[in-house]
């Protein structure tokens, strides 16, 4: 089984398709751009067997659902489809970007630590677990 670098509930940056390098912006009452934030998403499921993850609102796929019971309607629904885990990176709030991580043992526990560097070259060191 492949080791996954992300797990359910993680906040990630997705580097695939439409979501690549997207930013979400906020507007004030006059419609002026006030804030630019990196677009992040939440991991809702991981599949180590396939090396894939399902990320909330990313990679929507249309699924045709047939009515099975009386009163139900056949419809096309949007479902979250899996994306390759290698296309997502953990989001580090200190670095404000998707980052690589490494494992450090802190107080006897394995912790995922941000491998990013600050502007002055010192390690970020943000702990994810
Ligand atoms: Zn960081």
C-alpha cells in the first residue's frame, strides 16, 4: 500500500485542471477586490490502493442516476471524482501555499512538518498533526 501524504480532513492546494493556481477573492460593497486568498480545498476521502484522493468541489463528474423507486426522478448529478494524490499538496497557512512535507518525530509522535522555507531561508516548521 502506498503511503499517502494527505489524509481525510486535510486542507490542500490542488494542482490540476481548472483548480491550478486559482485564487478566491472577496469583494466589498462597491465590488472592489479586497482580499486575495489562495484557493484551498478539503480532502474528504483517500484511497491508498489507487493513490487517489477525493477533494471537496474539485473534479466534479456528472453521474447519471436512474430512478429506482416510484416517485424518484432520473437525473444527472454532480459528484466529487477522485484525483491523483500527487496532484494535491498540503496547504501550509504559514507559507500560504501548497508545500512538501517531511516526517519528524516530536515527543515520540510522527508529525508531518512543512518543508518550506521562509524568505530569510530558515525552515517554516509548521506542524500539520
Ligand atoms: Zn510552511
